[in-house]
């Protein structure tokens, strides 16, 4: 499995070694993450663009294809391949992020992965690289939206074997969000209808433009709903 994935992993690395897309400096929404967020951004059809269109306000997008949390190389990490290095200080009201899939896929090849998942986030959602990063983001005063695992369409996909790990990640992320009213979990578990390939690109891993649009709409729905409530969370 790992041998078959190696060429694509190398391609993702090369694609990821580019500066993130950054737009309006007055934006109050910051987007971080991996290829699920970054796909189609260069064409103006990424998740951040969908959020902008839905909420009618700018988004600063620093997501990078191939990004991970468990990433040690300093130079490429600082360019965004380490998701925790994508953050830039600002007057953010909302910080939207995802990640962890590349850590599992590239680190375990969708094989036994409990140890690596626990390094990302513990069963109770309290410890690990992701809770630590989310805690730092919350300390800025921003509300944090963590977006879950994008399911495959249920047909042949190179990451079909990662489904159980993705489900476990979602459960742990939901527990993390339950610990803090300022942290919100957006599940994508029901986003892709079974057998519908239109939400994915040809690789059946990354979202298509339609998929990116749907993800952005789901994120926007949560931000719109929470903003309407105007509940103090800090």
C-alpha cells in the first residue's frame, strides 16, 4: 500500500512547497489546513472562496497542499507544510482549520495507526498536537472551527482503507469541541452521497470544485448560525 502511495505523496509534497494564498488583510476569518482546504484556490474555487461568497466577507487562506501536524522539517514547515506554522497573528474572529489526514495516510499508509492518531489527539480530546494548537488559537480570542474527515464516495479510492481511522479522528475531534464553547466541530460524514463521485477529483481523494463549494457552505452555515446567536464564548 505504501509503495503505491509513494509517487502521489511525493507529488503532494512538491505541490505543498509553495506559499499559501493570502487575500484581504482586513479579513476576520482565517483558514488553515491541508489539501482539502487548499484545492482549487488558485482557480478561485476553493473552500475559502465559497465561504467568502456565502458570508459576503473576505477570508485569508493560508492552507497548503500536503500539510501535516507531525512535521519536523523547519524550512518547508515554516512555509506551511506544518499546519501549526500557517498561523499568522491578526484580528481574527474565526479561525477555520482541518488536518490530520496526511499524518495518518503518509505516516501509517492506512495501516494500524492508533499510536499516531493519539499523538494527534487523545481519545478524550484533551491531549495531543491538535488540542495543543487549538488551545493556542483560542488564547487569541478567536472562535475555532475544526472541519472533519472528508469521506470517499464509497467506490475504489486509494484511501478507502483510512475510513475507520477517519471516523475515530472525528469522534475525538467532537470530544475536543465539547470541552470549549468557542471550539466547533463541523462533520463531513454525510456530505458525500454513496456512489456519487462528483464531490471528488479524479483521484477520489481530494474534493472537486463542487466538493470544495459544499465544504465551504457547511462551514459558512455554522459561522452564520453562531454569529446570529451572539453568545459570548471568551
